[in-house]
């Protein structure tokens, strides 16, 4: 007789015994330590979340400079200048952007050429764009009359030193990196990138680049999980594939738990004879197994080893990916200090009928297209939990609620977009 361990039976599970998905997410969140904080160079901080507010370290702009390529003048000198009746000023030299040695001064009756971003010379109070001037035997002819301060960017006019730029909990964008560095903020205190150890389990698994023996398959979950962890902005290490023995699992888990913020495993959590993951976690710490009201991804385990959460996902590749999305992504985003825990969501109209098992929330792999400005969804292909083709083709996961078993074309579904 087959020796089924774990749940210890082979009968169909009653939906009432299933754990609601949101309860399990909450369990994982409870197992998390608070985010670690670290100081990083601002240039490397895009995507990270500020732990402290940030203030301008320097005024912006740092010195009074020209907004145009043109001539720095005393505005009063050109009160009577016009297109047909220009006023001529003496050419007093030029100032370029960059460090300035001896800087010419603008005195009444003279003009100094200035380039965009160059310091406006002392004495000048306006810049006339070069397009409104012409050369003249006695200097430069001005065909327009500027107002005082025209085309002059005054020191500190955008930001004074100490201005609050960004609040705590803000997630830095590339634009923010530009802003902070422009005001001299070279370092920021942020939530550290979570370190995630990915462990795959299974005697049948072969890493890339080796020939398959009969009965072996390629380890696709390991590289897939490492890639999605990295894409999310965490630091992934990949240990595995590990053999299906308690001893091997205990050895690898002990190592991986010691310097990771989370260990994510795939495989070995169902009721098969080789499913030893929960036993191994239990040897080193605490563990709980469950059956989730979710398809794909029903068998799950969660543990803690020396304070490190261990999230064990089922091994079928689509189950692994969907479980990661639904259960692990929100937890890692919390460790990242983020408050937006889910992928972007929207609603779409079904173009084909779909079915879903009673008592489970399904996550269908769907393709999306836009028709007259509205999103439409249809299955991306075979929905088996081993079918990576449809997962790869999918634009989104469509959520079918627990109590729904069928939806006809034309019905609305919530979709989680598989975009970053
Ligand atoms: P398990 O959850 O260990 O019972 O595995 C369920 C199914 O997923 C089996 O068909 C495994 O061969 C397959 N599987 C498990 N781990 C992986 C993996 N890392 N890559 C690809 N397939 C896997
Ligand atoms: Mg297995």
C-alpha cells in the first residue's frame, strides 16, 4: 500500500476544512520580523522605501544662474529696446557653465554672454536670449526689453536648505534619486533589500545544463523563483535542488535560515511519500501545514527557524508561481517597507466561460486585450498546475471568488496584472 504521510489519507478534501487564503497571508505576515534598515548611496536607492523623511541638504539652485543661452544685462539699460529700434550695449565677455575663475561684471552699458546654467555675473539682473539679439559693429544689438529677473534662476528659488523633500515610507523613484542628488542628499536610510533564500526539493530535479535520465525533470522553479524575487527588488540566493530526505532538508534549511530574511521552498509539502519538508522544518523550529482554499496551490506549510520565516509552496510550477504571487509577494513587500502589497489590479470582461472548483478561490492565467477602452480576458491556455506555457503567455491572474464555480462570457472578473 502507498504510504501517504502528512494528512494521512487520500480522500477528497471537504471545502470546509480549507484555510481561507487571506488567513494564511495573515499568518505569514505574523511570522515576519520588522524590516531591517540600512543606509545606502542615493544613487542606488531607486525602488527602496525611506525609513526617515529626507530634507534638502543644499539650496536649489545652489547659485544664481541663467535659464537661457543669452546676454546678461542691466534690465534698465534696455527699457527702450524693440524689434525695429534696438539698443546697442558693449560686449563685456562671456561666462560658461562650470567653475569660473575671474568672472566679468556687468556694468551699465555693457552685456556679458552667458550660457544656460552659467552663473549670472554680478551687476546683471536679467538675461536676454541670444535669439533676441544681433551682432553690431559696436557690440551687441538688443531687440527686446527684458523685465528684471527675466531668465534668471535665483539661488534657492526652488528649494531652501532644509525643505522637506520626501516623507518616511515613501518609495523612491528614479525621479526622486535625481531630486535628492541635486540637493546634495548623497545617502538615505531605507528598508534593506530582503535576503530571500530559494530552495527547491525533489529527487527528480536536475539543474540546467545537464542531460536528463529517465524519470528526471528540469528544475524550473528554482530559477523562476529566484528571478521573481530579484525582479521584486530582493536579494535572491538559490540553494537546490535538494534531495527528498529529512536529513538533506534539515542540513540545507539550517544553513539557509541563518542568513536570510525568508526562506521560500518549493515541493515536498503535499501528502506524498517523499514530502518531508514540514518534518524537516519541524526538526529545526516550528511548522504548520495547511490546505488552502486556493487553486492552484492548495498544500502549503509555514514555519520559523530561529526567527526566520520559512514559506513552503507546492512544487507544481504554476502552483509555485501563483502561491508566490498571492502569499509571498505581499510578505516580501512588507519586509521592503512597502504599503502597496499587491500587483496592480483592474476588472476585465470574460470573453470565454471559465470554471472554478467549489470552495476555492481560483487564480486563472489569462490574456488581456483592450476593446473600446475596456479590458477583456480569456484563458491563456491549459490551466493545469504543471502548465508553464499558459503562465508564460498570461498577462494577468484572474481571481474567481470562493463561492463561484462558473462564469459565462460577458461576466466581470478582477485581474492582477503580471507587470512590475
Ligand atoms: P511536489 O509538490 O514535490 O509533490 O511536486 C509536485 C509536482 O511538481 C511534481 O510533478 C514535481 O516533479 C514538480 N516539481 C516539483 N519541484 C519542481 C521544480 N523545482 N521544478 C519543476 N517541477 C517541479
Ligand atoms: Mg516533490
